[in-house]
C-alpha cells in the first residue's frame, strides 16, 4: 500500500473577503475530489482572504498509479487561472517505510 499527499500553498487573485475566498476555493476542492477521487480539504490559512493551503491525500496499491494521480492533480491546480501556485509539498509513503 502506498499513500501520497500534496500540500498546495496558493495566492488568490482579486479577493477581498473570506466569502469571496470560499467562492474560489470550494470549486477547486470539489473538482479535485470529483475528477481524481482524492481526499482534499482546505487545511491552512482559513483566516487569510488572499492565501489558502489545500491538502490532498491518495491511497493506492501501485506506486506508479499514485504518482500519476499526484502529478495530474498538481498540473490541474497549477493551470487554474484564479490562483497562483506558490509552492507544492509532496510526500509518498510506501510499504517499506517505518
């Protein structure tokens, strides 16, 4: 069994309130969940209206499949015009990790 996580640090464009922030972040979270069957949530920066941290997790029996899903999710978020991807942190844990 392999598990992988991504943590996206995002800068939001012309957002001036937490309500506007939610209107940008919720569709991103929902589409990642729907399109890639991953667990995803806003995990940081909830009190900041121009920054967001989104965390994503995947479990797979195959390391290649896991890497492919993480790569596709990262490319999808990077291509979103409404956010600027500042950084991505990736972690993969395999069956031989302690």
